[in-house]
């Protein structure tokens, strides 16, 4: 199925006050881009529409996604990178997510993801909330992730840091460090914290994180 918008190898682009509805596949794919602003857009696709990621920055640098509303059938935003170079300096600011699979990093993290700020985010009814997902078939370093002021509602997995996402095996070790979650609140669901080995531990700090009525 075709992707709605895919842009490769570009610089200095702005997506402003546009509406993307019912894509048959990913909505907005930003591959090998620099200096990108996504501001005030709406993505609206049913929750049962498979493989309909909202926004996917990959091998991208200096990206800001702000004041947008995303309702979809897969990851609302997925920051990822394969073998095409790192993804870094990404700011996700003042956004609202409804149905979807949440604010994701991965599952491809091969070339490294770094210097990510996620701030002032509401996730209402997403299956996952804040999620880093990878495994040793496609893993790499995710570092310097700062998450602040997040409101979670009606999420199955409000926080997930998983280094064995699909259980596939290889030599590409996922390693998440340092990760900071500050002023994150939610109600219900299950928190997943799954490091790799003791020499690649999860390095995560919780400051003002409160998830009520957690499941075992």
C-alpha cells in the first residue's frame, strides 16, 4: 500500500496547518531530512487501520513537531533509524494523541537516536504511551531522551522501555541511556521496563512520575 507523503533527502521544509485523512499506509515519512518543522497539522485515521503511522522521522536531524493532533491506527509518532545515519535533535512539543500506538522510538534504532525532547504531550486512548521498542536484530543506542509534562489516559502500556520488542535475535544490541521522565501522570495499565544485559542496562530517571492503579 502506498504511503501518503514520503520525502527523502531534503532540507528546510515546513508543514503547516494541513490535514491528512485515511492514509492507506504511513501518513508522513521524513527520511534523511534536515531542518524540518511540522506545526498545527491534523492526522485522522481510524484506530483499526493497520500500519498507518502518523509521523515517522528517520535518519533526520533538527526536526520540530508541534501543536498537532494525531489519531491513527499505528504509532502516532515513531522516531526511528535504520542503516542510513543517525536521527538526532528532535523536539516533540505540545501535541495531542488519541487512538494509535503512542509516542514511539524504534523499532529500528541501528544507527543511533539521540537528543530527543518530548514535552507537553497528551495521550488519550493510545494503546501505548511513551515507548522505546527494539531488539537485537535492529538495535542501537537511544540516548539523551528527555520526556516532560505528559498526561496519559486510558492506555494499556503507559510506559514501555523494551529491548526485546519482537524477540528477534542478532548482534545489534539495544541500549537506552540516559532516559529522563519528569512530571508524567497516568491511570491504569502496565509499565514495562526490560533491559538487555547487565553491561547494557536501562539508565532511566523518574522524577514526578505517577501511574495510578497499575496492573501486575
